[in-house]
């Protein structure tokens, strides 16, 4: 064997594990190929081969399975390719260059108050990936990627065409009943021909009993027993299910790649005393960059000079900006507040914080390939078993017992009809579709049947704090009056904060508006970097800031200091008001728990489910919230720390759900057995998660688990009905009690019962 090589292909449209398995099996059998790794999340395939391998033939083989090949459009950062056996959907592209297409969407955050921050953040070394070979002219069957609107994709067009043909067949059958059978046969063929083609190609490539083969056998069997209408409807429902899988998978992939939009395209590089604008992706460790107020940070780095409040929500999810000064780290994608910073770059673009989060999400998703479909797994044995039993019933009695050939062939055909898997095929998707619809009406979104199945087995739920267990924004909780009335403390503080966009300032202004407290316009307002804000109202000199900064102006008495400390111990941020050199009062703020959080956590605990909080916030604040909600707390965590804890819990045997709402939650959401995004969260959290609670009700976490348990019970009932009727009619057919026509009830009757049973889920409140 010659020198071994590795070639990457982009495989568009992969959306399920069975697809990846078919691609893996087909390519692995080709000459010159030694190993194959297929990834659904990255839409890629890594082929290890020698120089004798025909890469164009590899592309054609994948295209023959119904997937599309086109030239590569992107390259990986310096990272080791994480590959997992997943499903495919279109053809491979040889790997090419990465289009680092990040957009500068800088937002301006002006900070006036000093505030707490989460723990320090560590940097990781990047992983690496080699460039791959580029096979020429890799074109295949145009199935179309799912990157645009669903109706513009090949799957969408086929589903719409099949649905239109089915509606037309019903219309023709109503107007001209004699033409109903051929009309439904044509409608069936519209959807079945592509499915049958894929089934044949998969069989030739080494997967004879794929779900496409099961569908093809079911449809043909239904036509043979003159149930063309049922066959056409089942094929249409199958296509709808495949389309929904593809849409969900493609949206998740797009949202993960959109993370790079958080990093600006350009940066201002300090070069020999001058500043010039350069592409952010060209920055290298050791470069010095200048970051203006309101700009997004273009690279991970360390502050050389300057001081500012940094909005780290994209990295930590923390609602309050973090004060940074010389020597502190900053992270790509975060937002600089009010000061100009000079920063030394510590990581290249491909290895910054956002790129690392993207890799963490992709790796976690690859580590938990979707549960293999029950019907596809069962069909490996069921379908060939039915054919074998029918053949034995038709052949053995005449050969061994001098039975009548006509009688036993008739019974064999009846067994084939009994074994038609239509009821089995519809049993699971019917229950899942009804459950998904029932959940959607309450704002519970679940991405597929595998997730529904897993939800019912959850025994541990890990929650994010900010925006999940809490409101996600600070609120005024206490107003302390020392030398002026509480209303005056609020009035004067609001006057200083008017026009500010700082979260703490907005909390004070919101409290003043809620209490109906009018406030005058302050003059000569100026921010005191890292300390607070000063100004004048009439003849009064005012300062509002941290207790330490206020103490530098007028020392706090022991009683005042104790009052402030008590509030700090409860996880509250305290701003002290100084009027004409005297401590006048203080305002305490905290991101308060959601009103329904305690009740929701109690409901989970009552169901025997363990709960804990994973947060990037500082330990003092997190533990205060944890005491209020009676939940275990892990604080000062980076995204990778949350992911590590989730993996440790799984290693201990726990089945873990992670509930979060921010980009920083994405790796842990992906690593959990089930990731749940809560309403108001970022697009990345919603798309990375397996399920979403759109209305933001904490009680809906328990509702999701209950929805899963009802669905799985319904599926078990459906399977029992489908197999039970078949078993009964199998016995009655063999002993001669029933014949060919009653045998139809074993499938069509079971299909009706299964469908009616599944529809019951629509009328159950989630």
C-alpha cells in the first residue's frame, strides 16, 4: 500500500444518523479507502485513502445515494477534525479555504457604575487541521442543500409536488371515481420513485434494509392490496418528516456559524506609532491593537493601557459589564464600553474565544449522535423476517407435507399482506407529530423524536442563572436612607443616571418611573472611570458610585458600612449617593429570580429530578440566588467549564438536561443529553438546543418532561397494537380461519387504530 492521505469532503444536507451510516458503509467499501468519518454537524466527511483511490468515484458514490457534491467553500481553523458517524444528505465537496465572513455589529455601552464581574477567564490552545485535497468535477444528483428557504430545496420541492399530486388524486377520485386508483398510483409514484431509487442505491452499497427500503416495501405492498390511497398518504408523510429534519439541522448549522458575526471584520493596528485599519483575521499574537469606545473586541488579548467596562455577555452571559484595566484579559466578540484600550493580541482569529465556542459546540454535538430510529433498526430484522416466513409458509407444506400449492401460496401472500409495515411506519411519527403540535401550542419546541424520547429519562437538570433562573437584568431591590429621604435618594440618583445605557443606571431609572418619582436634569455630569458618576443638581454636588469610591469622598459610619455589607452578602450591587460631601443614602440592585423559578424547581424535585445551577457569575451573587431558590450552585464558570461539569455528570451515570439562554450556554447545551433553551435567549442557544421554551415559563421544563413521557407511552401502545394485530392474524391465517381479505385488517386496521390513538395526544394539555 502506498502513502496514506486524508481528504475532506463537504457533504451538504445531512440531517440524520441513518444517512451518515449509509454514506459511511458505501464509501468504506470503495477501493483504496482505509477509513471514513462522517459528520452531520459540520456537513463533512473525512476519507483516509492511498493514491489509488478515485476521489471522483467517491463523490459519485455519495451522489448516487441522493446527496449533492460541489466545490468546497470554507476551511477549518487550526483544529483537529472531529468526526463522528452521522447522517448525510447531499454530496461531498473537497475541502478548500475558509471564508472568514464576520460582520462588525458593534453596539455602544456606556458605563457609569462600578460593578461586580464573574470569575477570570482562561485561554485555550487551538487545535489544528490540515488542508485537504480537492477532487475535480465533483458533481452529483442535484438534491439541493437546505441552506435557503425550505420550499426552494430539493426536499421541499419534492414534498410539495407529492402533496399537490395527493390533493389532485383526491379531487379526481371524488369527481371520477373510476379514475381514483390510477390517480393515487400516480401521486404515489411522484414521491416513491426518488425514495425507491435511494433504497436501491443503498442496497447496492451495502445497506439493504434502510428506512427507504422499508417505505418502498410498505408502499408497494399497499398497492398490491389495492390500498393506493393509503400508500400515497404514507409516502407524503414520510417526505414531510424528512423535510422537517433537514430544516431543523440546517438552521442549527447556520446559527453556529453565525457566531463568527460577533467578531468585527476589521481592527485598528498600532504600527510603529501609527494606527491603521487591517482585517481582523490577519491579526497575530503579539500585535497591538486599539479598541475605541462602543467597538467590539476583534481578538483575544491582554490590556496594555486604558480602563473600561467590557460587556462580556457574548462569552459569560453576565448581565452587568465587567470593569477591565491594564493586565486584564479581553475576549473577541465582547463590547468595549466608555474607554479607549490598547490591547496585545494573544490568539489568532481561528483560535479566539468565539471560534473556540463554535468548536466546543460542534464537538459536543458529534459526541451525541441522534438515537437511531426505532423503525429503521427494527426493519433490519422485521422486513426480511416477514419475507422469509411468507416464503416458508408458501413452500414448505407442499414440499414436506404434500399440501396444496394453491392453498399455501394463498396463505403466504396473506402473510405478506399481514407483514406490510405501514402501521409500524406510521406509529412512531404519528405520535411524535401529535406531541410536537401539542407542545408547540404551549410554546414548547422539541427538535425531533429522539429528543422527545430522551426527555422522559432525564434525572438531572442543570440551569444557567442569568436570564434563566433570573430575569436577566438588574432591578432595584433596596433604597437606604441615611441623611435624606428615600424618595430623594432615588430622585437624585435618577438625575445623575438620566441618558445612560448602563444596566445599573437603567434599573434606577426604571424604579423611578415605576414609583412615579420625577427627577430634575443634572448638570456637569461626568463619568469617573471605574468609580461612578458625578454632577450637580441645583446647588448640590452629587456623586453616585461604589461604596469604596464614595468612602474616598466621605467615610461611611460603622452602621452604614454594615448595612451595605449585608446587602453585598445577599448578592446585591450597592451604589452609594454622596450629597455635598455627606453620605446621603444607597441603592441596592440585583438580578432577581424569576417569579415562578422556586415553584418550577420544587416540581422537578418532587418528580425525583436533581437540580443545580451553573453560572459564570461571581460566587457571592450566585450563592445568594442559590439560597433563595434552594438549589446547588457552581459559580465563576467559563463555557468550557459548564461543558466539563455536564460531561462529568454524564460519566457518573446521570441523564442530564441543560437549560440556558446565552451563547455561553451553547457548549453545555450541546454536551447535555438534552439541551433546553429558554425564551428570550440568543439565536445560538435556541438553535443549538434540542428543545426550546419560547414563553420563558420555568414550569415548562417539567412540562417538557411530561410531554415526553406521554408521547413514549403512546408509541409503545401503537407498536403493541400494530404487532399485536399482525400476530393474531398470522395465527388465524396459518390455521385457515382467515384468508387474504381479512389479512388487510392486520395492517390497514392497525394503521387506523394507531393514528386515532396518536391523535389523542393533540387534546392533552402539555
